[in-house]
C-alpha cells in the first residue's frame, strides 16, 4: 500500500532531524531493536530528547515497540510498501564514516547486553 501525500510528508519531516536519522540508521545497520537507554548512551543525548524523537518516529509510522521484561525495545515497523523500502535503503546507505563514534558506542553497548 502506498502512503498518501500527507503521510509521506510526515515521514520525511520525521527523518529530517539528525538525531532521528541517526536512530533509524542504527536500527537498520547495527541491530534490529534498541532500547531508550542504549540510544541515550550511543548518541550521547538526554533521555527526554531521545524519548521525544522516538515518539515522533512512532507517530510517523516508522517505529514500533515491544516490551521485554522491564525494557521497551524499538524497531523499524514492518512495512512491505516500495516507498518504505526505498526510505530504509536510502537511510541505510548513509556512510559509516559519518557515524564512526556512534558505531563504536553501539557495538560496545550491544556487547554489554
């Protein structure tokens, strides 16, 4: 199913902020799911900022969440539309060199899981 123009605008606006773009990049390239505390550590952002960004991405229909014990993990929502696949492919191809510090922090954090 193709999103209507208004929903496409919401998705592009959600991805137009660097922290939200980094969150999506991490989910695509580093792991299939991540919790708030991991994102806070990886991006070195305050909890309230990370929570706000996750809420925006969720409202845009990009993220979903699952609770496992006391942790809530966020992951990219399953969507088979060509539009959504193009978005994931575009974000996934952002250069690793632009995310060097975040990649190192994420690898360390995921090892500690």
